[in-house]
C-alpha cells in the first residue's frame, strides 16, 4: 500500500465522520473495516491475487478487444476527439455517413473506394463557398475552447498571415479570437497585449480574399484541427479491467468523471450517495471497472478514472444453495463490460433475467449477510439498487433478494429520495430533502451532516 492509499483512507474517514452522521458504533465499524480488517468473501479473494490495495488488475490486450468487437463501442463513448470531430465536421460526417470506426481508422468508403478522412474533409469544405463558410463558423467556436491550445492558435494565425495581406508578426502576445468567411471576404479578430486598462486590445481585419487562398487556408486549417483532435483519441493499449473491493473506488464510483450517475457526490437534491459508506459492510459486493490508469482527484482523494463500471453481487439460490456471480448494470452506457469480465476471469456472471428464469420461485438472496451501518437516528441508508431489494434478516444484519427495488423516488415528484428498509412485513421509508453536494457540507465547517436534511 502506497502513501496515496493511506491518505485516501484518512480523508475518506474524515469525510464520513464529519458529513454522513453515522452512529458511534457504526462509525467504529466503518473505521475498523476501512483501516484494519476488510471482510472479504473467498469468492472474491481469488480475483484479487496478491494485491495489497484490494484491486485485482487485468491488463487488456488489443487482440482481446478486437476479437470481442468491443473497442469501437467502448471508445466512442469515451473519445473526446470523436466528440470534437462530430461538432466541427458535422456536415461532412452526415454527408458521407462517417461513423466512429471510420474516424478511428482514418478512412471511409466513397463510391466503393477507401478515402483518407482528411482528404475527404479538404475536398468537401473547399467544394463550395457555403461549405467553407460553415467550417469557418465551427472553427471559430472551437478556438474558444480551452483544449484548443495556444500552439494550435498561433499555427492557425500564422497560416492566415501567410495567405492574406495582414501584416505578419512574431509577437508572442498575439492570440487569435475569431475567424469568419463569407463571399470572398475574411474576418479575422485577434488580441494583442498592450499597456492600458485591461491590457488587451482587439484587432479586427475584414479583407477580400481569392478562392485559391481561401482553399489553402482551409486545407491547412483542417490539418491543424485534425492533428489536435487526434491527440484525444482513446488508445488501444494500457487498458485495465479492475475488480475492486477498495471502498475508496466505491466512494468515487461516479464522481469527477466525464459522465455522471445518481451516486455522483457533486449532485444535490436526492442524496443517493448517502448510502455509499454503508456498502463497506457488504461482502457480497465488488466494483468492476475499465480504466486507462489515469487518475482523478476529489478533495485530495485520488483513484483511477473510470471509463465504464458496474457492481457485481454474490447471490445464493435457496433451491440448490448454489452461489452465482451477478452482474448488475453497466454505467454510463453498454459497451460489453460483462463479456470482457467473463473473458479475463473465466467466471460466468449472471444477469437478473437469467437467474429469475432459472429459479422460477425467485428465491434468490445474497450469499452473505450485510453488516448494517446505522446513522445517529438508527436509520440504514443504501444506494440505489438496480436489481435487488434489502430486507433486514436479523439484528444489525441484512440480506438482499430479487424483487422490487430497494430504493425509489416519491410519487408526485419533488426533491426527495426514499431509502426503503423492510423489517418483516413493515416497510420503513426514510426521506431526505434537497441536500447540498458533499463538498458543500464539508466546506460548511461541519455545521451540517446529511442527517440534518432528513424530513
């Protein structure tokens, strides 16, 4: 375990202590499970190997992705370059039906012949004045984005200086801010740092330009933009599938990502994330996720960024007492994570329908009891359960079973969330009002906890 892992635990424990309102006994259990004794099911131990951070890592080769036809489905949800491409070159994409695989492989079929995409783009956007005008508008918005770096702006400005009568300059203070084109005229705005009130002066040029020169600018502009987009392409190498029992991964499972879910700690209102610390008492649960190994940071806690993830649960059939590995639901979209997990582990993971169809009586419950962590009002909060419901089985222990969801929103709307616990035939519903994001609670100098927002 490295120093960052230790720091993560200290910070997580502090956040739970100061913002989640656990009762004293549950707070002690949480701290014990976090720092000293993580109760691990034997079914998961085999997947962790000799890991000392509760993460079993499987490095994914390019061949496996190709054999399962997964990579392009995966990458199109996580490739920022594809997002930019679709925006800037939208009209060419629609005209030539360019899909993600075309984009990634850098070629598309036109009238039965393969054509490199940059060549196609240059032909399309120089073929008519209207197409040229559209591209200039798109690029003009693009250069305002922070990822359109200073180097790209200066290269583009240099092309304009080269092809127009605007005086060239080597002054590093010049920064391109707008380019436009309409009917053989170009508009160019750029900023210069000068002495004055705000230190910035905007220079504007509106000049005639020939078709040849505008074509030259477009061709070089496409090269610059396409090169920039290519830096965001998702690599096929260095991908890892991780089976994690690390509670810090669970805590940040949907936070500080390019996507979000109900467990995002920066959400407010329905505090679905209130139940995250309680999961440390659930030895049936693991988190499986795909990552490049890049890190994200939340209030000093650092863990892997997640491309796609799901929960897995250990379930037991009452009919034959067999244990099943259950794959819950993939977030943020379906890219075939279950298939990849089965391939690298050699274990079959059942979905809900498969188990229900096999066991018609639906008598399928968790393999192990869940250690319940209660708040100061003796309530037990759980996360949203996509396929199961919790039921209290004996004192301070719970199990879950297939059936109705264990968490749902109130009918009639409103900023409320329902945590549902069943004691025998009685259902208890715990309502939370419009709760701020976690950081807002933490930054309030701990004047409030989530419990202060219980109705």
